[in-house]
């Protein structure tokens, strides 16, 4: 089993959008957080099947005030 981090935002329509920074173009959405997490797990499995390159290392999230 591998551990992945999901960056979650809420869009203008109230949908939750999640992206996995360690995998290229790995993102999904859902009406609830539970639905998003179910969907993102499926997408991660698909991304892992297609991606042969090394995974990038997730370092963290920083807040920047401009």
C-alpha cells in the first residue's frame, strides 16, 4: 500500500475538488467529502496503472499572504 496526499478545494458550485500532487493529472470531484474520497481512490488506482515514472515527493503546503 502507498500513501498519497489529496489537496482539496471547494469550487464556485460547492463541489469538492481533489488533486494528488504526487501523480500527474490525478484529480477528481464530488458533492461531499466522502464522495470525493471514493472517487479520488479510483482515480489514483487508474493513475498508478498508467504512470510508469517515479512518483514525486509531496513536501507540504505553505500559506503565502500577498
